[in-house]
């Protein structure tokens, strides 16, 4: 403690000489008293910083975190060397009048825009052009006011920082580290546009998988509606539209799940054959294949979601009114006609095998989903993770495909199965997984597997023309 009773600590001065240059701790200034400004100030106070707010209405800005001071922009900026700018871009103009007070200070721009490409340059770059004598740093814009108030969680511990001054970025990094946040330097201020686009992204890695899932679900839903409901009404005069809610949904979910699971492994097989064709692993894959391979986790999780819906729909089948009605009607008919159906061992084997294989496949499905969670995958070695996702993954695909084949059994050969010459949905769903499994078996052949292994270890097949050039 000093003689005046003020606490002594190291000064947080980004461009100054160090602890000996300023024996008293400088406060951190926050421009703006909105949600972000209040939350940021509260978090700074909790981590031991002194906070002073700059406001255009110091006496009418509402309640602020306890322990913080509030004054005009000009007065607040003179007390701190680090200023957090928590105002929207359209209000930056007032800072031009504070050029002399802000000259040489670090301005931390935390702003975001409501949509992309709203302005020709990034907000931070615009702020730097307004105040060329300041050191503008883009940071904290990827955090929400809610996360700052409640403490950082695993999903929002990282702070991206960019700026042209290394010392200014270091000062901001010290503040963020003291707040319990991890700092990632993204380089110069030219990266500000990228950082400002981060909060505007809505599930960027899920867009393609979701588009595939919605497209497949919509196609097969209308396909089975036409094939089952419309056909029954047009040809047989029956209204079975009530089956859309459960029966048809229970047909669509496993079809989409099986196709999407096979789509998780198809790009890897295509990449292997492409490497064999090229004779090297050092050539980039096409962009569409790269994008496809990067979203395999999301494809698998969506496939697991559809498989889970299939299980739930199957479990409620016994309590459906239609099933109970048909069951009792069949029993009463048998009693009236004094008939007894014979037990068919073949049907029993088929039914039990179909259910057993489906249960095993779903169990492995769940295992694949669990191991894809970061908390689980981080605890596994690369070999363990690869074993589960690759070998057990192909086993899952095989069991789910076999489950579908057992469901169809010999109905593939019955002409009555093809209504309006349209094959059943499950027949169409077998095309992609069957092709994936066949291609995988081809890759497992010793001669093919040996070639792929050599290529992935760095071996390259020399081009004949290049070989002639080297010999001459």
C-alpha cells in the first residue's frame, strides 16, 4: 500500500517501459455502457482491474457494476492507456474529437456488424483510419455479453486478437489472460474482417450435412407418400393417409440414416482410389472432396440422429391404434373361422436376425457418436480413435446394411413390391452402402492395400515422361 492508502501493482501500459515506470496501477477504460460494456466492465472488476466508463451521459447512463467510475469520454480516456470501444461503428465519429487524448493509446475494438459486407472495410480498420495515432486491436468480439457475465465456458474461452502493434496486442493479451481466457494471435489488423465475420456464421460446418439430410429426407418422404399413400388411394381406393405420421416417417428415417452413414466413408474411399490413380499423396484433392471429408463428423452425427428416431418410432409401434386394431381383428377372425396359423420357423429366424443385427448396428452407431465428442476423443490416442471410427465404423455400416437386406428378404423378387414400377425406398437406400462396402473390399485386397500404404508413407510413382527426361 502507498502512503495515501492506494494499492500498488504493476502498471498495464502497453507501450511504456515496465513496472518501474508507473508505480500505480492504471484503470482500464470502457467506452459505452450498453450490455457488452457493462458485462466487460464487470468481468474486468472481478479479475482485479480498476474500471472507468466513458459515456456521453455520465449522469444518466443507468446502473453500472459496483466499483466502476463513470465520466465523460474525454476525462475517462485520460486515465487509461487501454480503452475498450464498446460502441457501434456508426457512433465512432465522436472519437475524432478525442484525437489528442487518445493519441498513443490502445483501442480495443469489440464491435460486430449485423450482417456481412455491410461496409467496405472492417470496423477496426475504419477506426484506425479515424485515429491514426492510436494502436487499434481487434479482440473480444467473438464473446457474448452473457458469457462475460457468467464466466467463460469451454465453448467461449478463446479470444482472437489482431493488430499492427505487437506491444498493443501483448497488453490486450495480458488483460484477457487475467480474465481466464485463451488468446490466439491472428496477425495484423488486416485479419479484422475475418474476425468480424466469425460471430455472423451460423453452423458453417453443418450447412452441407444439413442440406444433404434435408434433401434426402424430403425426397424419400415424397417418394414413399406417392408409392404408398397415393397408390393405395388411386388404385385400391383406400385412404391410409394416417400412416404418414408414424409408418412413413419410420421408413424415411432409416433410409436417410443408412445413406448418410455410407456418405461418411465414401469420400475416404474416393480419396484412396484418387491417390492410386495419381501415384502420390502430395497433390491436393479437389475442393469438393476436401469439403466433403471435412464434414464427415457432422454427417455421422446427423445419421445417428435419424437412426435414433427410427428406434423411437419402432418402439411405439405396439401402442399405435392401427396396430392394436389390426391385431385384435386378426385374432377375432381366427376365432370365428376356427383357424390357427402355423408357426413358421423361417419367418422367426428372419425376424430375430433382423432385430438382432439392427440392435448391434445401433449399439455401434452410438459408440461412434460418443467417441466423436471432444471430451472422449481427446482421451483416446490417434490409433484408438482411428480404430473406432474406421474399423468399427465399417462394421457398423455392414451391420446396418445387412439389417436392411434382412428386412427386405425375398420381397425384392416379388412383382407386387414394385408399385407403379417404383422400387421400395429401402431398395434404393441399399445402393450407396453396398457400393461403399464393395469398394472397401477392393481396397483390402493385398496388392491394392500395399500400394495405398506405400503412397501414404511418401512413395511416388514416377511419371514415364519425367523418367525419360532424367535418363537423358
